[in-house]
C-alpha cells in the first residue's frame, strides 16, 4: 500500500441482481466522506463491475472472481469510487471493502 494512507473504515457490500456501488448515494453501507482509496475483495461468487457510471450486467463488465481482489490505492480514486457499480454473475456475493484516506 502507498505510504501515508490511513485506514478509515471497513464495510461489507452485498451484491445481488441489482447494481450496487461502494459510493452510490444512499447506499448501505455508505462510503466515508474522507475516502479517496479502497481495497476490495470478492467472496462467495463472482461479480461484474463497471466504473463509467453505467450499470454492469451478468454478462457485461469486468469480472471479479470469488476470492479475487481489486485495489484502487495508488492515487485519489474518489470519483471512480463514486461511479463503480457491481452486479452478481450467478449467485449473490459479498464484497469486503477497506477504505483509506
């Protein structure tokens, strides 16, 4: 991880058949206001994601397999985190998210 980052929160995001995001307004759990970076691990089942503000589909978007991870920690990713959306591929999944400043 990059120097100078402080862990500010941890959350679990349930991903089902409706697009869910770490930064969606009104999402549960809510992304901390100071978050600029995050590390995400996928558990239970694969998900697809898009970071262009368009909802992914079960057959469209980047695949994040179960037990895989993505890291948005090298820069200020606040805008990406506000737009990234996830959807399940087959079964419901859980994303574990650690937020950094």
